[in-house]
C-alpha cells in the first residue's frame, strides 16, 4: 500500500477543483480523455491544490481519464488527484485502481444523510448509514492515506445526525470532511451556522479539514462558501466558470478573487493580522482567464457576458460617466485590475493593422496554444477577415483558432 499523504497546511484556504467531475455533469459538457488531460494540466498551472479528476466506477472513459491525469499531472510536485466513489466496495476499488499512478492520491467517498434521500433514494435507515459510512471510509483508507468523506445533501440533513456520522468517519480515518449543499438550498447565514455547529459539536473535528461543496440553484453558492470560510471551512470545492449540475457549482474564479480582493476582511478569520497582504489561496490568479476560456471552449459552455470576473463585460465600461471616472482614476469603478486575472491591462483592439505578435498573444490569453503552422494559417485568415470587418472580436478570434486547431 503506497501511502503518500499530502502536505495538508490549513493556514490558507485549499482549492479543490471539481470541473472534471461535478462540472462535467453539466448537460452537454462531456469531455474526452485528451480534453480532460488538457484541462487538468491547466488546472495544475493555475495552482489548484486538489483536482477531482472523475468518477472511475461510472464509465471506462472516466476510469481512463482519472488514471491518465494521475499519471501525467499527479506528480510529486503536482496537485492531489482525487477520484469519487459511492460508499460501496466496488466504487472504492475502482477509484483506488485508477489513482494508483498518482503521487498524492485521494479517494472521495460519499453517502446521503438527509431523510428525503434516505427514504426515497437509498431506502436505508439512519442506523444503516451510521454503519456504512465509517466502514467504507476505513475500506478506502486501506488503499490510500488521504480519504475525503461527504454526507450528501448535508444542507438538508438533521445536524444532530450529521455530527454523529462525521465523528464516526473521522474516527475511521477521514482526513477531509466535506459538507455539500447538494441542492443549493441553504442561505449564507444558515450555511455558516452549519459549519460552526460542526466545529463545536463534532468532538474529533480537529483531526480533519472542513471542506464545503455547493450548488447554485438560488445563486448563493459563492456567498455560502464565504460564510463557511469565516466559520472554519478550509477547503472549497468549486468549478471553473461555475459549471455543474443544474445551475452549476460555486465558481472558482469568483471565490478566489473574493478572497483576494477582500483578503483584509477575511484575514482575521484565518487567524492572520488584518493588514497581511499574503494571498489566502495558492492560486496563480493570472492563469484564471486562460483557464476559463479553455474550459468554455472544450465543454462548449458559453460564458454569459456579465459573468463576474471572466465575462466579456466584467472589465468593460460603457456609460460616459463611468468611462470618465475610470480615465481619471481606475478605482472609481474598478475594484481589481484586469491583469490580475491574466488579461492585458489595456485591452488591445485587434484590427487590420495588428501584427502577428499581438494576434498570437491574444490567442494565448483566450486559451489557445497553436503550433507555428496553425498560427501562420490562422494569422492569414485573421488578416483576411480584418479587411472586411472594422473590429475583430474575441468570438471571431476563437472561431479562427478553433477552425485551425480542428483542421477545418
Ligand atoms: O453535490 C453533491 O452533493 C456532490 C457530492 C458527491 C459531493 O457532488
Ligand atoms: Zn455536487
């Protein structure tokens, strides 16, 4: 049994990216193994602490993707690679096998704890779940040191029952306990209180990292997570562009930038001096825009123009009053610089006079890595289009780049 436990420092907030598992559960967002590997590589460059690479038991394709990512990205200097497993032996075995090549493997096992899930979905009693959960955590622990447990639908579970389950799974070896708001039902104050209750009522809670996972059915996932951080959560499960089941998951870029821009507000909750400038996460924020474009391009899921942080309008000023203010002092209407997320400070407008370098730079910002030959061909197409159109938009550039990379 290879045990390589990751350095679990919790003096900062760990970012657990589940774009390739929960994010891929968005209708129409299916990715093939190569596409998943490309995204995983970029997630590693972005600096996420944990990549949930898939659900190995779910399909041979998912198994292969987790295995490839474990092999290529899950190196000694890379992130923890995680595989999801229901609380069954066969799921856990599939996850353990797929994760074998990873230097830091993590098995994430889950079982529902809300009465509605127990009665209608699992057809199990609370007493049965109290037995199964620690038993399966212990089974996962026989393969890897790093085991995460989620009580699915925790947001609608009886807190007293939740405390009992959590105490038992921690005693069985869970190193992270993840609290999912599976149906995006809780409000920020409620979610914060749930985390506080867990900290105060689970006697062995100090032995595990508290994580949160949340869906955006009421548009509250990010706000819920920020309350959770204030109350002791130190791992956030999120996806690029907030993609995921139904209305999606908490968006990584929004969480990371909220914790960055407002770090002085959050510092005291992490026991840091309020004025500390040290970032609260390990994320290289300058890779955010590129990652967002890559995920959008590969999943085919478009980003709404007014999406926070990565939407086309997120740093655009239209009204005369705002433009005037920004020209006098950017801080009048901007709370962060565009370059922080990897955009050029001053957006270069591409047109017929633009050179190959500006063209290539913009394509890289949009997440396209073209070969020299592809770039040469794409540049000719761009020049051709620029002769016909006054201003070339990002959508035009993406269309050109996609045509070249797909050989159209
Ligand atoms: O939303 C959810 O509850 C999940 C779990 C598997 C963590 O995705
Ligand atoms: Zn989920």
